[in-house]
């Protein structure tokens, strides 16, 4: 039996799926530090940059869609304490991008960069083995601009601020360089299961 309509907003959920301090919502809140950028798909590209800033690979929008897609259903966890279960995304894995570019980088960190200037830092290992996606569909449709369309990073095993909206590329880094929220006191890694919300957690 399907009882969706009877679930309360703060629904009870399998506690093993909800990290400490989080509540489950059916809503999909929008959290943006600035205005929603609007880049045309013709002007859009995705780049991988080397530690010296040099461009290693770029994809146009069409190039990205031509890569083998991955579809995932995952739970997402925002540091403001909402979690949303079973969100469905389609995109290209970071492994897939590296493979397409013929790259096997040994840089230990990356900075994701975006239209609008947002950045976030990640350990390379948090992106690999299918754990990171450049997503371009949510729930079977193009991602709404407010939620990061045309493409956003999706790193569901870390707090959702790591899932950079309007992503335009990844810069390989020798050091773990704090991004936008990390500079404002958020944790460098942000594992929700360890409640790594703020620096020092
Ligand atoms: N470019 C960009 N990406 C971003 C943000 C942002 O402000 N700009 N906010 C982050 C935060 S704090 C969260 S919780 C999620 C929110 O994504 P949503 O608006 O799709 O829920 O996006 C993350 N990615
Ligand atoms: Mo967030």
C-alpha cells in the first residue's frame, strides 16, 4: 500500500538511514549563497584543471551528455539538519570523466568551482569509486536552476554543501584549500555520520 499522502512533514524514517541530528523532509529546500546564475547550454562547459591551473580536459554540454550516464538513488543531508531520502539523479561519475580524459590524477584534493563563484574543497578519494557525480537530471527531469541546473556536483555521503550547484569544473589541488563555506567555519570534510558540521567538530 502506498501511504505517501499520510506521512507527516517530519516523517519517521529508518533511523539507520538518518545521521545524528538530522530530520527527514519530503520538501526540497533551496539553499543558495547568492543569486541563481543562468548560463546558456551553448556557453556551458566543464573543465578539469591541473594543480598549476592548466586545463587538462573540457567538455561541452553535448560532450557531457554523450558520456556513459549513471543513475543513482541516494539520501542527501544538509548541515541545516534536513535530510531527504531516495533522491534520484542522473549524470556522469567523476571516474567516468577521468576515464574519458585518460587521466589518473595523483593530486590528493580538488576544488569544485561554479558559475556565481561558489567553491568547495574535497578529498579526491571522496569523488572516486562511484561516490561523486556531475548530475544533470533530478527525478527524471533536467535539474531546476534553483537546485543547480544545468549541472551540479553530487557527493551524497558528505553534507550537501559539498554538492556544488552550477558546477563548471574541478581544479586538482596539492593542499586541502577551504572553499566558500569552509572559509566561513564549516568543516573541511563534512561527514554527516560523524556530525562534521563546523571546523573542530
Ligand atoms: N554554487 C553553489 N552550490 C551550492 C550552494 C551555493 O550557495 N552555491 N549551497 C550549498 C548548500 S549549503 C546546500 S545545503 C546545497 C543546497 O542545494 P539545494 O538548493 O538544491 O537544496 O547546495 C550546496 N551547493
Ligand atoms: Mo547547506
